C-alpha cells in the first residue's frame, strides 16, 4: 500500500471517528455525572465502577472495601463514563473541566466522602487523551501551587474495564433533584484564552470548512504544489496559503514540521493533514472525503464510479435551473452550460456537449458493457457517461447531478469582475 493510500485511510478514520470515550472519578458519582451530562458536546453518560481487580463489583462490595481491602484486592472507584463528540467539545476542554470540578489534591476522598472508592482518577482510552491529561495536570498543578494547594494525586491510567452501576444510581440527581450533590471544587480555574493584538499578516479561522496550505520560503515542493495541483482550484471551500507563524487561534493537533503541509480545518480545528507534495488525483480524493463525507452518495459517484438513482432529489433541483453553468463539486471548474442542457426523459441531467477541454472520455467495460465514461479533467472525478443517442444526431452526456454545483450566470459574471 502506498504512503498516500495509508494516509488517505487514516484521514477517513479521522473523519468518521467523531465520538470518544473517557472515564472520570471525582468523588460521589451522582454529582459528577450531573456535571458532565450538562456539557455541550457530551452525548451520553453512565455511572459505574472502574479501576479494581475483583469480578462483578457492586455498590455493596465497593463500599465494604472502601477503607480496607484484603491482600491482593484493589477496590473499584465510583466513576462516570463520558461519551463525547470532540468536534463540539475538545478533549482538552473536557479534561480541564474535570480538574476544575473537584479537588485533585485529596487522596482517597472528596470532602466528607472518605474512602478509596472516591479517589480522583482519569481512565483514558486513547494516547491523545493520556497526553492531554498529563499536560493539563502540569498546568493545573502550577495554578494550584499559586493558590496554596498541595500536589495532585489523581490516578491517570488506561481504562481496563468498566462495570455499569445499579439502575437506581443512573441519572440519580435527575430522579432526585434534592439529592446529595456537594461542591468539592478548589475554585482554581484555567485562564481563558486572551485575545491578542493581531497584525495584518496573521491568519484567523474563517469558521466552517477551509483548507490551509502551510509553506516556507524557498521550498521547491511548495512551488510545485501551487503550480501543478492547486493553481486552478476554484472550489467553494476556501483555500489559503500561510507560513506557520501567520496562523493564529487554530487548534492544530501537532506542530507543523514540514512544508508544504495541507491542513483540513473545520471551525478552526484541524481534522486531518497531509505532509509534502500531493498530486491532483490524491488532493481531490482527500478533499472529497473532507467536503462530501466518505459515506455520501456524491463521494461514491466521484471515486467509486457509482450512479445516482433516476429522478433523484439533486436532479429535480437542477433540471430546471435558470441560465447558468454547472461546475465540478470539488474543483469548481465549469463543466456544462444550461444552454446545452435538454430533457432526455432518462431521469439524469443530459447535455449536448461539455465545456471545451473540461472533461476526458475513457472506455468503460464494466457490467459487461462498452460505454464511454466522462471524467472531470480538473479533479479526475467520475461524472457519468456519454452516448450517441441524443436528438438530431447529437451526443447525450448523461451526468450525475450529485457531483455538480450550479452557478447562475449573473453570479458567475460578478465573480469574474471581482477577479479583474
């Protein structure tokens, strides 16, 4: 498997892996669950027992072992399993909330709740969570020391097992609004991100999806990427060039250590990146995954030669559009004009011709037939097929609407004027 293919599948994994799991212990699990369940981006919570080593723990056993355990027995901790969407609440923000929620300097207790089942713990499920837990622990320790608190005793370990607690413990404070819910926080908070004075050369997130190309001076591969891959890009997702020092307020997963680096961004947060030169074919496949989603009909048409159903929703939207042009959904290159569109009755968009030099035609022998496949020259994506059965002896370009976008003629003129 090539390097590009490996990175592509890693990229797909990043796009598809929206939800993560982590387990926290910060005292009595009733209040801890209530706190995390209230956070935007947290999908679900449940209370349970984690960190012990004997089989089938339950509330009675955990309480019985809270002050003294037999030799070889490690008691379980009252914990909360948190399932969260890291595109809404980042792992770092979530773990910072954990530190602020309780007093992590108290060993085997939180306030008047005393016992090894009440200790402070983070049981992580990914290496990223581990690294963030250790990093924020150091940051919070400095803040605690300044406030006169002692050393953090929180146990940070990989999650080995989680046993769901009895049903009456689940969402306990929702069922019992006046139930026991003490506040054990130290009152020490992480500093909020301060606004910085920006100069005109710095680049801020635009919001939504965007593509950043990080370059460096005298980088030959950066010049090749611009010239051979990105020069003709006209897609709807903004593409910007920058040096690493120009980027401001972006949430990057790691330092940029090689140029060029293409970073796919959503709402200021890095989704995926590719290091080094990337040709058109591979760039547009990564862009397709980012823009369309790997499970979408459009992606499967574009890269797996799939075909949309007759009279699909996108066809119905595009079949009677006013004067304008149809463009490649990824590159933004003009492919077809409404002046050349006609109703073939087939249920797919039909055109007499394509824009000159905008498409390529290739033999297609799939499904035991010989057809002529139509491919976008700018991005390499599959568009449909061309047949010789059009009216008046003309050809019929039978095109999937899902891989097109429409631009009204007047808007196209405005875009062209703005470039002059």
